[in-house]
C-alpha cells in the first residue's frame, strides 16, 4: 500500500510563507520522480513542482517559479515545498504523488488558504 501524507498547510496573509511536508511510504522512494500538485477551487488539478530522485533536476509551474522551492530527503522518504510570497491565487488543496501519479494512493492533501 503506497501512502502519501501531506501536512503543513494553513491560513496565511498575502506575502506570507508556508512549508509543506509529504511523508511517503510503500515504495522505493529514491527511484521515484516526485511532484507536488494542487487543486484550485473550480479548476483541474495541476502539477506545481517536480523533483527527480537525486534532486539533480527541479521543475516548476510558471505561476510559482521563483516563489516556491521543492526539495527531498531520501533518507526519510519525504519531500517538501517551501512556498514564499504567497498570493490569494495560490489558495488550493496541495497533494504529493509521483510525477506519474499512483491514482489509487492520492491522499487527503493539505489546505493552503491565502487571504487578507
């Protein structure tokens, strides 16, 4: 059973920061390219950031480039998303999964709300 458990979301003001954490279990973590996804209300789920197994490549959606940073710790089977300069349009439920997602294992996500 592959599991993804997201945490770290919350309510912040525009311009604030949050750090999301994803705990992964049930797979050989270091062999997986991992992504953060988000689902903005009323819109389709989208890839936010992606990181390969050895962290040698990181990719970002254009809307978050320069503001968000993805990282991973293979010794702990964890990935992180540092989110800075948050905007109201970043409000969404954030999920982690493989870049090629394991659809049976989508977690509950963590809610990020950016509001004044």
